[in-house]
């Protein structure tokens, strides 16, 4: 009989699935004992990354590290344990007139995971990555020592941990800054674009907006390649809001959250259904341009409205493939990527295009570089690996890079990671795959 700490573990994409030891503790002393008693350990937050980044021979779950330590309301500074979710931060912060400076596309990410992935959002071109607002964190190293890391103290470990995917140790607590807001609503403009030329022009015209993102139809060809809808937004001031929203500007009404009750059969998602979905999504906006106010949950976290939506892709699971192409080659690179996807027939329901600004050179493990990033969901199937290899080749050709938080298949060379992996006790399946692919 297997010990009860051996269990099946997978991340949000339900691919791959592993059977490994996973433990969770809320005592730093017990965490130290756990680290010292194992040769390989990888930290795991809430399991909402898509790939194999937090899967390893031995997994430490930070879910029990879920306590708030302090909230400086005057200066907008939160201190909490690393397993606290961004959703829990928002529950406390928004009613007090604060919001996250940077948030990914789901609020169900742990603070520790946000640091380890150095997450970005719809505002990288304006406000950078999550790390820009991290003041300090406490890190448990491979010898069980707990050190405080900041820009001034243990700075080498601080920057190695930012975007380091767990290589340096287990993040225990973190302190970070929030931004002031007057309301829980976003002033949004949605603009339809007929093709790649138009969407790139709209991104250029929207660089002064804090938030920009585009849904893109990845199955279009010819003159319609890159057909998309750009959404740009700003935190709404109270005086801008319609009267019905201005009464309680920092409070949102609770919504019903449906749950996907079972894994969809494999035949439901295919090239035809993806094509139909994309056509309907584009056509649902009947006007060229729409202006409105929407709550922050709808703007930042549309998929969080449906519990367990990952089951739509069936039991075989799915991957999310995200790359960035430098700005000077952005249009040419994206065109080649979209042509390759359309030709393969592996369409994506969720294809999201964003603009990155200049990267912080100190955060050398972070994913963004100045350019355009495209994220796509693909159902796992026998032909998918061939497509991923082709996309990797295009990304390499144009001097781009792959986002490790989403990766579970790529073979791209990652020099900084190779150097660090060989000297780390904190190793995941992803780290081993990178080493094997580049040895």
C-alpha cells in the first residue's frame, strides 16, 4: 500500500499527470525538516500554471502558508505568506481602494507563484512585471536557512528567484505594493480589427492606455489573417461612472459561478467547433467600436467566472503555448506563427495577443522582452508535438523566447536556466526536460 502522501498531481492543463510525493506544512520548522530529508524538492502554489513547472519527484505545496501578516493601508503595502491567493488579496484590498499593480489572467494564483513566474498582465508596456512591486520576501534555501531577499539584502538571490521557477528555494512570505483605485470598474473600449496590419496599428495607437489586450482568431488565412478584437482599459474614477455604479464604486455584486460538471468527450473540440466559436466571438460585437464600463473581474479574469473550465478540453488535457517575438520582428513573426497554426488545423479557442514594454535587465529570468506575446490553448493530441516543435523553430528564428510558466513540451534552449539548474536542489520535471533537451 502506498503512503498517503503519494498522489496523482497535475496542473491546470491536466497534462502531464504524475504520481509523486506531495506534502504541505504550515510550520517553518517542519518545512525545513522536509527540505533537508529529500534530495529533490519543488514548490507548488495553487497549481494554476499550465505546464509541468511545479511537478517533480517531491513536491512541497504552499497551500497551508495562507495567512496575512499585515496590511499598511496608508501606503498600500501587503505582507502575507506565499500560499495566499491573489483573489484573497483582492478581497481585502479592493474595498480599501487598492488593486494589484500587475495581475495575470486568473486571480487564483498564489503570491509565491506570482513571484516565481514573475507574472505579467495586460499592462506590461506601462507598468512592467509583478517583481517591480515586490519589496522583499523570505526564502528557505536548500540547507533550511531562511533569508530575507530584497534589492538591498541578498540581492543576488532576490533576482535569481524572480522568474526563477522555484530554482532557488521555497518562498515563505512576501511583501509587495498595491496601486490606488477609486472604483472596482474599468473604462473599456473594444475595437474590431480586420487583420494583422490593423491590430498592430491599434496597439501602436493605444500605447498610452494602461491596459491593452487582443483576442485573435488564429484560424484565419490570407487577407483576414490576424482578425481580432482589441480591448483597452483604465481604472475608472468615481465621477466617470454611471449613477447606478457610482453609489458603491468599490463593491461588486456577487455573481453566480457555474461549474463544468464533467470532462467533455474528446470529439467535442475539433477544428470545426473552434472555427465556429471564433466566428461567433468575432461577430458578437456588431459595431466597429464599443465603449462601456465593466467590473474588474470581467475585464481581468473572464475565465474565472466558470469553475473548472479546464474540463472542457477533456481528460487528455491541453497545453498553453506562449511566446514573445521582439518588437522589430513582431508582425512578420506573428504572421508566420499564425500561418503555421492555421495550416496545422490545431486551432485555439483562446488566443490572446499582448504588447510588452522594455524588460528590467536585473530580472534576468523574467520572460518578457520588448515585443508582442501570443498565448494559445491547444487540446493535447498526437499531432500537437509536431506543431510545438515548428513554433519553437519560428520563435528561435525571430529571436523570441518561451514562457516557462506555460510550457510542458518545448525544446527551446534556455541558457540562464541551464546554468542554475545544475546547481539547484529545487528541481522540477520541467527543469529536467530542459537539461535533457539541451545536453
